[in-house]
């Protein structure tokens, strides 16, 4: 059973307007072109990401793919 919210005419106190920070729907569907590469990784590194992904309900391949993207966005080419 859902609990009903009871509305009243009480003062809310100090209200702060927060700038909209959500991406537009168009930004959500944008996909950068991907290319497929073959990469040899240390077994221990792959096992690390597999465990981390399992613990967080994610995919280890996606986590590994996001590493170079994160790095290159932080250190853009001059």
C-alpha cells in the first residue's frame, strides 16, 4: 500500500533555485564512432576489472573501454 502525501499550506523555508544540469535528450543519444582494436592485457589487470565489475553490477569490458576516454578527456592534446 502506497503512503499518501498530505499537502499543507505551510511555509517551505529558504528555497534555492538550482541551474538545470541534465543533458538534453539529443546529448543522451549521441554516440562517438568506435573502432575495434586488439589489445593484450595482463591477466591480473583483467581479473581486477572483472571483480570490480561484478561487485558493482557492471561489465568489465565497458570499464576498460572507458579508461582511455577518461584519460584523453582529462589531458586533451595540445
